[in-house]
C-alpha cells in the first residue's frame, strides 16, 4: 500500500469519527465488561505478581490475582476522593518491575517502592528521587523510566521535574543504607530548561539503544512555572550504556513555536521502518516529526549503507 493511500484512509476515518461526535455511540468490537473492584483510585498496572504465568492487576491499595481477581490489600494509599468522585488518591503511577532482583515483581512509584516478599507479603520502602513533599523544590515528577543506564546489572531510574528545571538519572548503587534500604545517586542529564513534563523512550536513530525523548510543555501552569515563556523545543538525548554514560542532547525542533504536551508518541506512522514522533500541546498541534533516517539510507549507494 502506498503512502498516499494510507494518508487517504486516515483522512476518511477521521471524517467518519468527527461526524459521529454528539450522536449515540455505535457498537464496534464486542467487549465483556468485568469489573473487579470499586475503589476510587487514579492508576493501575498489570504484571505477573505471583509467578504463575497469569497477568494480575494492582490498583490503589489492592492486588487482584488472576484468574479470580479477588482483591487482596497489599498497601495503604492516601485518598480524599468522595462518593461523587471529587478529590484525589495519591496513586498516580504504578510501575511493575523486579526492583531488587529477587525474582518477584515489585511496584515503583515516585515517592516509594513496594517490595513483594515471599508469602504474598509486602513492604513499603521510601524512595526520594527529588520530588517528594520534603522540600526538594523540584515539584512534581514526570513519568519514570527504568533502565540499566550504566550497564552494571542494576535497574536505574530516569525522571524529570515536570514543571521546573531538571532531567536526571538515578543510579542504583550496589549497597544499602544502614537500615537496609536501596541507595541511589542522582546524575544530572540536563537542567537548562523547564517543564519536561513527559519522557519518551525509543530507539529513533537505529543504534539499538533507546533514546530519551522529551520537550518543553507550553504554559503548563498558566504562568506559574519558571521560564514559562522560554523557547519551546523537542529533544532527544542519546547515550551508550556503560560505567560513565554521557547523554548528548539533539534538537528535533527548537524555537519554532513547537514543544511537547502531556506525551510524545513514538510510532512508525509512515510505515518506512523507522520511529517517528507525534505530539501536541497548548502551543497548537498536533505535529508529526517524520524520521528521515530510512530516507537518507535509501539514498546512499549500496556500498555506503
């Protein structure tokens, strides 16, 4: 299928969907709705938490084990959400992974990680990557990415200040605190611009190592963040995993009135085999960043590819 054909199909589909706005919804693919809880929380995660080969669900204070998905309380979650759904539950992100390498999936959040112990017991550990309410002055965290940045076999954390200055990676050290907690060391990737509200993660240059992709959100707090009117931009940071990784900043767009918003989607939107990027924001979008890597390679003689 040619590129123009694909674009035409997308345009037709968009027109049909737009025409249906405000009308009664039509039923498409049939789904069976299975409500497994009634807890008013903000985020959930899916992983095999008991190593039985089935995917389980964690949300709020409860773990729901497949196949019955009966709730088992594994932690406390602070919440002031009322019966009308007003308020907030302090449960905005749950990232399942084996933090300590013991073969059991744990849950990582910006201010704590929850260790799964043998026998379906759980233990909360503090995790301060600079965004707790303890006065670190970095504000809310972005989403978090877990990757072995320095190739030492331990899971590290990449995170940014969503509204202020700073993109960081936190190195997990092969040592514990005096009370047995994991230790992390902060490394600055870039602290020269603000409002890196979302971190993308994809191999966009074809070197088989993911790049960190982010951009400046426009007026995230409507004038309440530092450098609100600074130049907009979208960037990727390339690095090579190893003992002393260096992140190199590359501009995708800079000072052209285009930034990022709440997310940046890496996807091969034109079907040419490389990763493109899609984003939008209050600056006025969406924008597709078409990756020209494959186009440049195809233009080279065979002996130079």
